[in-house]
C-alpha cells in the first residue's frame, strides 16, 4: 500500500508538471500548427530571472511571480518579433524560426551568464517533507499537484466561460473561419503565446525547484516531454495534452520503479515502446480533436 | 516609398544577423593571443573544448585556466623561444563536432591539441591529433580509456584515472572514516560515470567493505523518485552513499536524498567540484559530502598555487571558483615542459619526453607509464569535504594498490 501511494504521488506530481508543459505547447500548436521549439527556453528565462532576482530582498513569492511573468513576456516578444513577420510565409519558416529563437536565447544565456549551473532561490517549504502512508514525501511535490490542478481547472473555466477562451477554442478548431467571423487573429495568437509562456514560467518554478539551479540547456528535457505528451495525447486537443502528460509521467514512474537494475539502462526504450504501441492503436493520440 | 522601407528593413535584418554571427563568433572562436596567421616564430596550440552543451561546465573553466597559462608563458618568452598562439574552437559537447574542430585546427597548423575533459566527448580530438602525429592531452578526462591503448601513443590525460579516483574515495571511506557498507548510485550516462562506480566498488570490496547495492540512473531522466524509494526502504542502512553522476542532475539527486531527511554521508568524484552544486545544495543540504577531485583552490595546496591564483585574477578579473581551472593550466604547462625537454614540437619526441618526465603540477605530481602500459597517469587525488555548503581541503590521497583498469 505504501509503495502504491508513493507511486501515485510521484506520478501525479510529475504528471501535473508534464501536463502543464504539454498544454503550453499545444495551445500554440492548436492555433498556428507550429511546434514551438523555443518553448523550453521560456523555462530557462524564468530560471535566470529567479537567479538574477536572488540577491534582492524581495520575498520569494514575488520573485516567482516576476519569473513566471517574464517567461510570458518572453513568449509574447518571440511571437511579436520572430514569428509574426514569417507567419504568412510558411509553416516551415516558422518552425525554423522557432529553432533560431531557441538557439539565440540559449547562446544569450551562455554569453551573458555562464555555461555553468547558477543557483535559483527556493523557499523553505520546498525542502520540507510530510509523511503520507509511511512514505516521506517532499511538500514541493504536493504543492506541484495542487497548483497544477488549480491551474488546469482555472484554465478550463477560462476556455469555456470567457470570450477570449471561446475565441481561442474557435481558433484552435478552425482558424480561418474564426477570423472571418471577425475575431482578430493577432490578438488570439498573442494571447495563446502569453498563456503558453505563463504555463512554462509556472512549470519552471517547480521544475527548477527540484535541482535548485538553472543551466542554459535546462529547457531541452521539458520541451521533449511536452512534445511526446502532446503526441500521445493528441496534437489537436487541449485535454489530450493533459491526458498525454499524465500518461507519460505514469509510464515513466512505473518503469523507473519496476524495471530491475540491469534493464533500467534501457528505460527509455521501454517507455517509447509503450508510446509506439499507443500510436499504433490510436494514431491521432488518445484524445481525438476535431478538425 | 514602400521600396525604401523594404531596403531599410532588410538592412536592419542583415545588421541583426551580423550581430548574431558576431555573438556566435565569440562563442566559437575564443581566440587568445595574436589573431594573425600562423607564422614561423609562433607555436600554435589548438583547443577543442566545449563551451556549449552538457560538457561546458567542465570545459569552460579549463579553457580559462589554459588561457592564463598561455599568457604567463608568453610573458616569459613562450615555448622554445616562440610565442604561443592558443585558439579554441567550440566542440559543442558533440563528439563529431569535437573531432571536426580538431581536424580544422590541425589543418590551420596546430602543433598540439588540448582535448575536452572526458573520454566520450574528448576522444575524437585526440584521435585527430594522433592521426596527424601530434600530442593531444585531455584536460581532465579520467576514464582509463583515455591513454595510449585506446587513442594512440601520443595521447595523454592530465587527470588521474578513475582507478585512482574511485579507489581514493573507497580508501578514505573505509580506512579514515571506518564506513563498512556502501550504497552506490551510478549514472549510466558516459564511461566516466560508469567506471568511477566500478573502481569504487572494486576497491571498497577489496578493502573488506560491503556494497549493499548498485542502483542505476540515467542523466536527463530528472526523476529520482524510484531510486529514492529503494534507498528509503533498505533493511540495512548504508554507512555511505556513493553517487557517480554529473551536473545538472547530480544536484537533483543529492537534493532529493537530503530533502527527505536521509543524512547518510555522500561521496563522489570530480564532477562534484562545481560551485553551482555547492550553492544549489546550500547550507541546508550541503552537508556530509566528500569527493575526490584534482586539486583545491587555496595557497599552499600545491607548489605554484599562489602564483596561479594571482595570475588568474589578473587575466579574468575574478578568483577561480573550481579546481578545473588548474587542469587547463596544468595541461598547457605539461605541453610546455615536454616541448622544452624534447627540444621540438614533434609528436613522437614530445611523447617520449612525457613518458620520461615527472611533472610538478597544481594538481600534484604526475608520472606517465610508457605507451605499452597505456600512459597510466600516476597521480594523487585531492579530498574535499562539504559542510554547511562550504568546502574545505582534507588532503591528498594516494590509494594503495588501486584496481587495474
């Protein structure tokens, strides 16, 4: 029983972060059909913001909010400066641009900060633990679950009840039709990027809290995780991204715990075999979107 | 009108692109010394150190140290009466790129090659040097594969091998600390992390200790919960946990262990020698950690250390924050002394000189075995302790009868 709760909490905590990452990636994909490869760099930006703010006397919560907002601002700026000028050209142009933005941001961190790990401040509560069903569990993991679930609920209310949300969903469904009905394209796209960046920023707080440090290449794993989650869950569905995130996290955690030592080295092979199996039976992902 | 606007915009884009290219240029070229073409009176040292990617945290400090050594040598007249030109091209933590930039440097006339701080990432640079008949030295690769057997008779590493590093850790744990049982976590990422654990286990068991279990981890997995669960549920608590991993995940692993209240001493190798790790662990988690590394940045630890610290600060405007900087200095100094002794930069002559000589370095005394014996680097490890997030130097450690590679 203890082992089961441990698996459950680890899976939920990792899955919540994966789900948020995937959601941030898919919200832009849904509208522009663009896989934003600079997405992981928003996490890096949030991390370096925390690092730069760490000498200041601000309370941690304020720093965290500023960091998440900075990620959203960076996401907005990349859309405005990099993606908008090439949006009309072709999807390939945007894809290449997203690689360029990613490289540019990483190199900026290398040049202006350092290739070596820099410390991000973490609050005391991140290091505290509670005992659940006989297992010592970091409070940070519980917080990650609570914050993510609250965000997911808030986000789904936003999508269902507000005009912006309805416009976003409509744009994700049939972008051209939505524009014809008078919804301003630029506004919807900018909003999608801001939300995407904000999600990355919030994920960054918990993701970096695990290590306590940030490096220029920190965004790669979250980007891959988000990408694989969206593929599993369904590239055209927002709820699919969330489902994909949790599925990937649980598959990972289960293999981590159950594979015997010698097979552990091939963990990735096992995980991706499952991913391939899912895609064989559900080529469009677990959740089928419309359009 | 619109035409003009288009041109202006194109120009702005072009300028922007140039700006980017310039920025990348700084990253990739990083030339030190006179930027002129190789002339007769110049001696050209080529570096393939990685300034980007996962290897950068280790290679960047060695590059800084090497730059200080080149400046210091040039002030005193260079090597063989020639001024040294040192150019590093970014190997980008990609073995293929490392090999390519080494070939490029050799084509530009490099006389010797400084290879990255790892066998998997640095080996290709040494292979290129070997093919061109040049001496190649890795700044701090500690895999026992880094030597003449795998790479060729003109290839060396300035570091001790993992046989020494792992055994020094085991000997300190067993003999000095009296720890009898160990739990080992091995990152299966690269040869360095795998062999370090292997030699720790071998020596610890030879001394009479018991290894409860060797658990595996993979760099980049970012999830240590399964391994943590196994440590928590052990029937018998180990005296020490030996973790052979790499930054950035090393930080995650140690934090996860300390966070849930496991206070067991932790030991490891030179990948711990990173201020980023100490700061990330902080006062709360940076306790009871010991590691074997190359040297320690403090006067009196090795002859010439005070001089190095002063010169480093002159060149870079700040004190060195990791002992890896000394490995860059040592690598260049080995090259300088070997070339002086051989009286030439010829690869064969230099390699012969290196096999005969004993080097007195910032990272201790170094003796190489012959090429037939693999260029085994006879060296001591430096033991460093981390308490309350602060390091202190314990001393030099030369294990008796370290395992054979």
